[in-house]
C-alpha cells in the first residue's frame, strides 16, 4: 500500500514538473512575441518621427526661403527708392 502511495506521489510530481516546463515554455514564447511586437512598434514610431522631422525641416526651410525672398524684395525697393 505504501509503495502505491509513493508511486502515486512520484507520478503526480512528474506530471506537475512536466506541466511547469510546458508553462515555462509558453511564458517564454509569449514574452518573445511581446518583445518582437514592441520592437516593431518602436521601429515604426522611429520611422514616423524621422519622417515628421524631415517634413518639419523642409517646411521650415521653405518658410525661411520665403522670408529671405521678401527681405531681398524690400531691399531692392529701398535701393530703387534711393536712386529716385
């Protein structure tokens, strides 16, 4: 009787250990999947930030060019009015 009880306990312990290993593997896979998703999201966000920065740089350059053109036009008008 004692032998059967011990064998039963060993069997249950073996099953529990086996389940723990499967659970550990599932947790590991889930962790890796989440990690991959986060890396992808970070990469996507970085691309979007770079694109927004480039767009802002281009718009700022256009605004500065327009401002410089207006200043040059005003300077030309001043020169012309000074000649008259």
